[in-house]
C-alpha cells in the first residue's frame, strides 16, 4: 500500500505538532526573555514569556456541531463536525474544510495549530482548522450548507473572523456552496460576504492560480534549497533541478501540479504512488500522460508507460521524495529505508518526530510542511484581499502599464533616430521575447505567481537565517517553527491579552 496509516510507533497527529513546537520553544525561550524590552524584574520577564509561549501551544476555541442527516434508506444519522481556532492573536482565522470518515477532534486541533505556524512562516498570521466526518456524496451539499449555518451562528465563519478553504475531499464546488449559504443567511447584509471562504470558482470571486498554488509553492520551496550550494554540499547533491529524480506519494491536486512544475524545470519523476497502487519507470513518467490516463480510468494503476511497483513508494531510490498524501507516513519503522536526499513535505504532518531525528542523523534534508506546502494559504490570502477590494488584480493598471511600455519603446527608437539620423531608414526597437511577453502588463495570474514566488523566497531566507543563528544545520523544521513562534510571540507581547 503506497500510503498506509502510520506505524505502531507513530504518535497522534496533535502530539506530533506539539512535540515539534515544544522543541522550538526550548531553543527560543531563553533568547526571548533576553530580547524582552520591559522594566519588569527578571523573574516576571521569564513568567511573562513562558505564559505567552504556553498560550501559543494551546487551541483557543473548539466548536463541535451535530447535524442530523436522513439517508436514502430513510434512516436518520447524526454527522459530527468540528471547527477549531487555534489562535486569535490576529484575525481573521484561516483554515480548511475536510470531509473524512477517519478524522478526530485531535486531528483537527493539529491541523489548526499547523495553520497558525504555517501562516506565520509565510508572513500572514491567520489560522483555524475544520473537519466534517462521515459524509456521502448525495448528502454533501445539504450538510455543507447546514454546517455553514451552524458555525456562522457561533461566529466561526465570516470575512473578518474566520475564513474557510478547501482541504481533503473538498474543492471549488464546496467552497461555492459555503459562500452562497453564508451570503444568503447570516452574511446577507455584509458586502464582503463572499470573502468568508477562499478557493472559490472564478465566477464566485475566486482567483487565478489558486488551484495550482500548493504545487507551485512546493516548486519554489524546493528551488530555494536545491539552488543553495551550502545546503547541497551538506547532503552531497549538485545544485539545480536538471537531471534530478523525484518520487511522488499521492497524485491528487497537489501531487499533479507538483509533478508538472518539477518536470518543467528539468527533474524526472520515476515513481508515483496512490492508495490503490504505485507505478515505476526509471526513464521518467510524463505528468500530462499520467493525468490523462487517470482522468479516463480513475486510477494510475495500469498506466502503460510504467511498471507496477512492488513495495513502498517511500523507499524508492531518488533525489527528492514528495509525500503528498496524508499524515504520519514517514515513521521510525521506515525512515532507515528512505533513499532520498531531500524530502519535501507537500502533505501536512507526513513525518513523525522519531523519523525526523533519523533523517537528521542520516543527513537527509527535510523541507518542512509548514513552509513548503504554504502556497495554497498564501494564494488564499491574495483571494481574500481581492474579495475585500472587489476588483481583480491588475484591472486598474493593466492598460496604463501596456501603454507605458509601448511609449518607452517608441521613446528609445526616436532617441536613436535623432542621434544617428534617418539616412539609412528607421531604427526599429525589437524587444526580447521576455520583455514582449510582459509588455502588455501583468495579468492577475502573473501577479499571483509573482507574489507567491516572492513570499516563498523571503520565507526561505528567514528560515535559513534562523537555522544559522541557532546552529541547527539541516534541521529546517525547528528553524521554521522558530520563525513562526517569534512572530506570534511578538504580537502577543505587544498587544497583550484582552482578558
């Protein structure tokens, strides 16, 4: 099975996140006390810092709802749902909606906590987590709309309080239902009502580039490390994507777009695994061909240009391993058998603390989930801003930029003609292909892609600087948690508590 649940050593998802957070806090606490500018006595400073850090680790609010559902057989059943707001140090909260029959309240708390730290790493401190269990397709719309009403009544959704987003088994359709329900119930007087959720279709206020955002963010995340000679020397890998091999666990939306982008940059996918099987081709698997095959057959199993893989996809030799499925995949049981140089955590929480330690000992670079899969929440933030502004990115400046660029070219041409004369005719200015592609101005997708690249680049530099500051070496996870904790701490320290 290509992504079975975690092994017997694997702790609960919530305890994993708490463990990683506690590890970073142990590193940072003494420094935070020293950095604190306050007239308090030293003991009170320590108590204040410790109190804030304790608050950072706890989930602030948990809402549980029970939704009665009439099955097709006439049988009535109660479906449970949860919305967790890990921290309200800055609003709105932000987090996904997941439909699953194998999730617990602790899993939702873990996802919410991870959102706090993920959003802080990329610079926007918003956070929440959400899940509904036991939903079947025919009842999906009814339950989604009813759940929206229930959480809205408690203030757990709204453009200025708590903004939902897609997660496992949800997408544009479900987000459109949520936005429509909120806008026609508790948000009917709010002009910003559709900003209560991101990941919507374009016609409902969505944004270009959102669907592929996690995969594109993962590309930038890996790129920031794989082009860094210092880190590549530490793991014995040459810089750059060309010629590198990668293995993908999970071929959903994130896996597909990750595969596309890495393929375009010269890397070669040799193995793809899903829950019903895995395929292998040492010469490479083309993402478009595999996408078309899965669309037609509903599975990657039987793909004619690859062989079936016996054994675990996580243990296939490669340069880059991308777990893009579910949590707790890399454990103490299999970490010694992983043959990758880089692990890029496209999924949330795929690595247990025990496996994390083993990878550090084995000199394997783990690019952590709270950084490398933050592309989706980053572009969700852009969508939220678009909804509040009620105008598409680039619409107000598109024509002005295009006209300015053409005037610039004409100005250069006329200047050359005045200098050298027109005896030999006009001196045409021929723009390069790169400039020609941009001469018309930036589209919404261009702006989104540029903003995402900048965010991922800046965040990577912050994480690397933190790793250097605390001499963490390849432990980028602790460095990323330190970046997040320091930012959240700063907000609590400067704003104080309202209770």
